[in-house]
C-alpha cells in the first residue's frame, strides 16, 4: 500500500507529508514505454577481462552498480528473468538491433512485464597512470633555517619568515579510467527502444608521485558510468513535501474552535511514527462535517490523503472543493506558514495524475 511509503514531519505551524513523485523524466521515455513500469534485466556476457583486472569479476561490479542505480531511482518494478530456460531467447533479443523478435512478446506475456533492459559492456575497461612534476620556489620557515645552525633552542619562538627561500619538486599523479557500458530499454509489446552508452573517462588527481589505485578508480568510474546510463533510460522518483492544513480556513467563527481541535488531532495522527493516515482521515472528515462542509483546510487534507492512497479522482474532487471553499486567492495563497503557494502543489498533482493514469492503463492491458 502506498501509504507505507509516506512519512510526515512537522515544521512550525505546517505538517509536511512526503509523497513519492517523478522528478525527472528522460526525453522520449513515455513514448517508448507508454506507462509501463515492470521490467526484466538482462546482462549480456562481456568479453574476457584484461590482465590488470584478472583478480576480480569486473563485469559483475559494473552491472551491479547499474542495477543498484535502477533501484535508487525508484521507478521501475524489477522482475526476475534469470531462469535458465529463457536465457537463449533473451540473448536472441539482445542481439536484435530492433529489440523485436518472435520471442519478445512471448516472454513479456510469460512474465507479465512491460519491458526489458539489456546491459552490455562492449569493451574492457581501460586505465592509465601519468605523473607530472614541476619545480616550485617555496618559502622556508626562517626558524627552520635557524634551527639548522643552532641547537640551543634560541629559534623555538621565532615567527615564520621568508628570509630563506628554496625550491622543491612537486608531483601530480593522474589516473584515468574508462568504463564502457551500454543500456537498451525495450518495450516488449511494441519493440520501441531507448538506448544510451557511456565511454567518458573518470580522472582522479593526487598531489604526490603515486596514482590512486586502479581498483579505487575503477569502482568510482563504474558508479559514474552507471549513473549516466540509467539517467537516460529511467525516470527518477523523489519525495515531494506536501503540506497539510492546520488552521480551519473558510469556517464560521462560532465553529472554528471545534473544527480546529479536530484538525489538530488529525494532523497529530499524520505526524505519528509510523503515520496513521486512516485515523487522520477520520478526524479530518469529522472536522469537515463539524464545519458544515465549509472547511477548505479539511478538504485540502482529505485531498492529500486520497492522493497518497491512490484515489486520484477523489483527490481531484477534494482539491476542487478546497479551492471553492477557500474563496478567491486560496489557490495562490500558502498553507499555514508555508511560503510556497498551493497552486504549485495543485499543478504537481495534475501532472502526477496524468502520468499515473497512463501507467494504470498500461498495467490493465
């Protein structure tokens, strides 16, 4: 249940509810996947590892980072497709330039998935170390010069001076590592695909005569390569802080005390750890009834509750009633002491509702 993903924090006179929303959408993603979120991951076997990585399974590290990055992006529902009997068909799809073969739709139906993500390492990682040096004229502490001549302690309290100059050789060690990684996202129903590859090197600099270790540089390069590739094929889900109302906006004066108490109790339930949204909803409904259905704040909070629980049509209905009950300027105002206007959250809700509606249609197919 989506409510399990929601957390609430209090800040002054406003309670903020964190709701997962898509914050970044790769170009052309919706056209490719058409709302599909369930995917299987296929690793295309790499070439033989180079000698300097012979002691480790470098391909597993790279592909593991790509998989971890997909999980951190929180968008896709990953389905296990590792069954041996399917591997030959999956590799056939991987070799297909279009992503569409006779077995693509069959596998999609067998696993009830919308897409496949193919990860391939087209060539072995590369690394090299280069050390440069230069002579630098530096200021020596006068006390050091003094101490080299006198050992009776007379120099211990001398301040740093530049009466004595010298030169020293300074080194910079530069290690460059390139991790090659390709990813292709294929819609199993249509064969439409998105692909991206990384071949940009990662460079580290050390002030000294020795480069960073090849292994450390490789691990960092693998993380960066995975991030660049996944950013082109997967949306990013982040937590949006949405405020609940506390003050009984739109309520007649004689009813405000009772309505305000019910609103506060509801918000306390929402702020519990873990949040008890069902109890909060009950109190907000009581507040709405006690206000004679005039409380814009109660409508607003109930809209948020329904947004989180996935009842988007009901949430939209409550948001509209909140705007009507709040009167002119309600949408452009801010909830409680929050500086951001409500219209920003209303706009974000509409955008999310549109996206989720497309995703649900894909799930119903």
